[in-house]
């Protein structure tokens, strides 16, 4: 059986070509709950993902990546509640509206998926909103961790329920409330 070497050689070429054409830069940043991969694309932070594996820390190559790391440092140190670097996610118009709604949830606050659907004046779209929340590529920055089940349970978090719990407890501790109020 002949090995397909084109796949091996084509992938890095495609990745670097894509990176070059889109002006994509990546940094890895160590958080208290794992290493985050931060991606800058065309002058915007386009993704922040926490990784489930150890990877080498990559220094910030651009002023925008440096700013994103600085603001994440401030968030984890309890000195920042809102991020103000430029962000842009790829997604449908509906997903964009869902992510904009997430940005309106206050630091240290939680809402249910049902409450989120009411905020968007679309009470029948709970499942679609939950799906859009799950496609959020800006971990912590667009705070989908603040959306919980109607019964107060910590559900639906792609980065792991333990991280969602950690983030909610972190925000509660910063606010001095000890335990976050669910709803």
C-alpha cells in the first residue's frame, strides 16, 4: 500500500498560505485553568481557546496579541471585568446576535438559556442559542460560561464543566460574594 505523502506536505503549506493571506498570528498563554491559544486575524482577535493538552508557550508576536494577553492577565488577577480589544468571530448572522447577547451578561452574573432567548426576543430558539453558545470561539472574552441551565445546573460548556465552575467561582470571589448567584 502506498502512503499518501501529499497530505503531510500539503497541510503545513496550506496552513502557512492561509496564515499569510489572512495575516493570522497565534500566541499561547498559560492561564490558571490551562493553556489558551489566542489567534489574531486581520487586526482582530478571532479566537481564544483553552487547550486540554500542554503545548509550548508561544510569545505574542504583535501588539494586539500582547494586549490580549495583558487583558487576560488582568482578568485572571481579578482586575478586569470587560475586554476591550477588537474581536471578530466567523459565524452566521444569528450566531453573531447570540454572541452579542452574551456580551451583555454582567461580570459575576448568570442567566439561563431560557433567559437568554427572552433577551433576544426569541423564546422558541433556546436550542439554537445553546448551539451558537457552543460555537463561541472567544473563550472568557465572550462569556458563554455565564449561561447555565434553568435549574441552576452547570451545563453545556465545551471547555469542560470544571472550567466553567472555576470561572464562575473566580468572578464571585473577585466581587467578594463568595458564591455566584444563579440568575
